[in-house]
C-alpha cells in the first residue's frame, strides 16, 4: 500500500481499514495473518506509521484474494440514470476506439469521463470481451496485476509467474480493458497497459483519467464540457443544448413532473454556463429544484456545490469540492502553487503571461504548465503562433481560494497588474506598426485582465501603475471605439494624481487629450493637452511634447481657432525635425496641409501633401504611404480632379490590400465612395461605402464606420430609397451616440433632417437604461428577426448581436426573447405585428 507520511491519518489508513472490513477481520486477526503485532496494525490504521515493504506485499496479496473472492463485477459500470447528449463526442470516439489500441479519456473531475466511456462501449459493442477494472479504491500498484487476473478468472499457479498466466488467458480471445479512474496510479497503470498490449495483438485498452498516462502509443482525447447555449440564443436552441437537457432530465428525476415549462429556459442556460457545463455540477445543482427556485439556485450555486471548504460536509452525497480537492492533491506541490497563481487571470493567457505572474523560475513554468494541462487543470486553445490557456470557473474558484489561504494573493495580483501595464506599454507602439493586427488580437484576448488590473490599481492606491496602464491603452481604446470607457479610467487616475508633474501624469494627460478630441470633446481635449505640455516640455520629453502639441493643434482646428492650431502644429513640426524622425515629420506636414485645406489654400495643401508623400516614399513605409495617398486623393476630389484622385486611390488600395490592414482598406474604400458620390455615381458610391463599413467593423473601428454608414445613407437617398436611407442614417446616429462621438452624431442627424426624419432612437430617452444600439436591437427582435437577420440589418457581427441581447436581458431582468419582445411592445419600442 502507498501510505501517507507518518502522522497523517489519510487515504492509506482508511484503505487499510476498508480492506480489513472486506476480509471480516479484527485488527488482531489481521496482525496474525501478517505476522505482526496488534499494536503495529493499530499504528498503521491511525496513520502513525506505514507498512514495511514485506507487509505491503502481503497486504497486496490479501487485497487480490478479496477481489477474486468477491462477486464478479458487471462488464460495465451500472447506469444510475439516463444518458443525455454527447452525440458528436460519441461519433468521434467511436472512430478512435476502432483505430487506437490505447485510448485515454482525460478531463477534470466531474466531466463525465466514466459515463461517456461506458456509453461508448455500450452503444458500439466491440468484437471483444469487455474487462472493467474500477481503480478508484485501489491504492497499491502491486494489486493491479492480481486484479486483472481475478477479472479474467485466472488462478494463481505455484511456480508460474502471474503475468505468464495472464498472458496465456489473453491469447484465447480479444479483450477490451476499461481502466476507470487511473489518475492516482498513473505510472503503474501506464506500465500495466503496456504489459497488456504487448502480450496479445487482440488486446485494447480504454482508460479514464484526470491526467494523461504518458505510455507509448497512447492516444489522448479530452472530454469537453457539455454544450451550453449562448446568452442570446433562442428558446429552441437553449432547450436543445446538452447541458440544459441534462439539467431538465435530472431535475425531473428529483421532482417528478418538473419540465421546461416550469421555468424560463434562459435561466437554466445561464445556470449551466456558470457551471462550466460540467455534468457533475449540473446534476448536483439539479437536485435542488425541489427546495429552491432557479433564481435562488443561480445565486447560491457556490454554496450548494460546496466549493467553500468552510461549508460543513453534507450528510450524504458527493460534493464537487471533494472531486476538485482530490484532483488538486494529485498535483505536485509546485504545480499546485502555479494553479493557484494562475487563478488570478480573468480570461485566457499565454505561456509568457504565466511566466510573468508566477513565483516559479521562468524556465520551470512550461514544464509545470504541461503538467497542469496533462492533469486537466488547464484547457488549451491552439493558435497558429501561440497557444492560449484557461481554467474552468469552478476550478478557478477553488484555486483562488488556495491562493488566498497561501498569503501570496496580493503579491501575485501585483505581478499580474504590472504585467498588464507592460503589455499595454508595448501596445502603444505595436498597434502603430506592421504587427498591429496581432497586437490588437492580443489586447482583445487580455481585455478582461486589463480591466481587472486597472480595478486592482485603483482599489490598492497604485496610482502610478494606473496612470501608466491607462495612458498606454489609448490606441487600443481608440481602435475599438471605447473612447468613453478609456476617458473614464484616465479621468479617475488623473483625479487621484492631482497636481503631479511627472512623466506618468504627463503621458496620461496627453492620452486623455487625444481620446477627448476623438470623442468630439475639443474643449476638454485642449485643456488636457495644455496641462500635458506644462508637464512634458520641462521634463525634456520632446516626442511626448510633440504629440501633445499635435493634439492641441487638432483641438484648436476643430474649435475654429486656426491661428492657434497653426502655432501648435508648427511647434510639433519643429520638435519632430529636431528629433529627426522622418515619419513623424511627414505626419506633422500632413497636419499643416489640413490647415491649408481649411484656409481654402488648396495649392498650398497639395504641395504639403506631396512633400509628406515624398518622405513616405523614401522611407518605404507602405501603411504611411497609403494614408498619405488617401489624404491627397481627398484633396483631388475637392478640386474635381477625378482621374488623379482615382489613380491615387488605386495605388493606396493596392498597398492596403498587400498589408491586409482592414482599417486602411476601409479608409480607401470610403474615399472611393466620396469620389463616386462627387461624380454622382450613386450606385458605385453605395458599394464602396458598404465595403468600407464592413472593413471598419471587422477591424473594430466603430468611429470610422459611422462616417461610411452616413455616406451609404446619403447614397441610398440619391438612389430613391428613402426607407433604406433612413435606416442607414439611424444606424449611424445610434452608433455615434453609443461611442459618444458628438461630431458624427450631428452629421447623421443633419442628414436625417434632410430626409425629413428624426433620430428618435438616438435622441429620445429610452426605457430600462438601454443605449441607442440596444434599443434598436430590441426593436428588431420584437419585429420577429433572428439574431443573424438583426446582424445583417444593423451591419454587425452575430457575436456582437448576441452580446447586445445578453446585456438587454440583464438590464431589463428578462429571461428570453419572448419576454423582451413583450417589453418592447409595452414601451413603444416596436409596433404590434398585424
């Protein structure tokens, strides 16, 4: 037997007591069988000492004899209830089982590995006798081979090695061994599987385990959670999901007569999502339907599942906490520590992310991560260049409790926040470079963690960290149209920073100025830019000073003070030239050209644009060159030089396509729409604007998309499509209000006024605290449109529509589409369908 260290009356001692009970012996009788004293057996069972090697061998023999004397177990574990779902998994496993000789089903505790394996064998009876070996109660590796012999009804023959007798028995007919629950005997089971496979080609082995065996030829298949419906799925899709079907099946067993009609399906769907789709968790929770409402179960689920170690053990039943605790104990101490540390991540993470927050040496972390993946503590999302890891929420909750008890929680959270600050700082330049798409994807994946890091800095008074992180995220917030969100964080940390005159405060004010300008709040932009200049210039930070001067110039330009704008732009150009940054110089010249356009000095503007383009061509920066060509084309359109504008845009389009930059593609297509519109080629213009809208939205540039949608609405009006024109312009107005862009909102409202329309959804108060976009989504839902149809109508992705609907349901306290549609009708957001 594998006992625990002396003094720990744990599983080894309990197993010895269990064995003695199966044999029907007292401690004194067992002592006589083993040739030891009564006191020795007593010490073993109390955990004060461990059996010697000789005694362990004798105990293994007694255990094997007890197994042989017991009634033969069934070929498969008996089903206690109906099997639900898993059709896709069963189909895939059916093919694997026919191909692989050693197949291991891995997954966390409660994932349903045993039930799935039994169902797999039961549905597709193999052309072999099934030999079922439940390993949960087996503690001694030396008991495994005798256990196989007893299942095969092989008698122990004097002078003949047991393996030889087993080999002879396996030669008679093919066998499929199901070794269930192998994680605590991983090495021994790996050895046994290799032995069984080597003695006969007719042998196959199916294993269930929380960790991979690591045996030669092993094919590993991870049992996924049950399919859960999305928050915005229709009632039919919710009811059809495996997780909800399992809940309903177990609830009806607990409370006869219980059915889907007794509760809103979306409430069950939400509950299943919060349980990670784990079958054990769903079955345990379903048993509470006779006591609590679904809403109470959702609110109390952690306590009901007994995830909190402080909750007393129930008098009966299997706790999810026990399953997770058992899995946690199988980890090595350094793996346990890393699992606890990784619970700090709110979303997915990469290997470098894990190395950054771990207290373990960097080179050791990949090996520990592999151990956690093999032990089903981490799931892997495979990528072309980098894999991302995550932890199920139920296991994260447990691991977070371990971290809190360890006393290291504050240190790990501090490392996490510092790492996100470093990631944010890298993104400030990364999002402006050739790898901008990769950087955007990286930040998108880390969005929840960035938010968590900002909250931690705020709650712990880490103002400098908050300033650094929020100041560096401006480009990402701008790219994703989250202007108001970014401004709120910057404002919060700047308010706490007070009159600080250091670089973090200066950078934060510069970022706040930029986001305010993009948000159309030009007075605030000018104020923040002036404060940034007062900090940055005395510190000698010329690059940052030039940035702030540029933002100040833009703010003055939009406020109509072209003289002040010219002074600021000239100062920025002077600093750029002193730094010798040719790319920045070309951008500064471009800003001077914009002023020339405003002044009506188009020849001067063209000269400046072409000067900037010459620099861009020398530098060979395709992205900057494409932007410069688009700007020049805009000027050429204004001067009715159609051919020259078309040529510049054609070159820009080629560069944008080569770069694969969706924002740049959108800019070029929008300018091509403007060119076609000026020539009154309205159908062509509408096509360009539609393509621009799609490109902008794919890149996440909502504020740019608004301009293209306005153009599309105006083109539809010219094409004699008043309904389509009003719909596009209302969409633009709703988007502009949603992102807080007052300038674009005014443009959309002016265009609507030109049609004799008003932007009701954008301008009037809406019930339930809904945004303009959410009200529009709800209006279309009430009209009977599906999620996909709403996405098409509003030119959004289906995932975005689902997120909007999930928010609507939460804000309004609704449980599904039917209730939401009724709400819309009752509050005048939709008209009854006649």
